[in-house]
C-alpha cells in the first residue's frame, strides 16, 4: 500500500494535485448550482411580471405570400 501511495516517488506531487482538482470541481459545482438557482428565480419573477405569452395568429399578408410562393 505504501508503494502505491508513494507512486514511485511522485506521490508528493500526484496526491496534492488530485486533492486540489477535487476541491476546484466541488467549488465549480456549488457556484454553478447557485447560479442556476438565481437564474431560475429571476426567470420565474420575470414570467410572473409579464404574464403568460400567447401565440399570435399569422397575419393575412403572410399567409397569402406563403400560398403564392412569394418571399419577402
């Protein structure tokens, strides 16, 4: 086991690198989840302020052009 942990003399470099990488990955996960929560709450607030969107019916000009094959 000690031979595995020493990794041929490079264990002093390898294990701290693994630890630092793990810490950075956890910090990135936490900040990403916090950002997601903030973005979702902002989206819900804006959605509540503006109300639901209703799709618009196409205007008669657009449908006639599409039927004739004319492109604007």
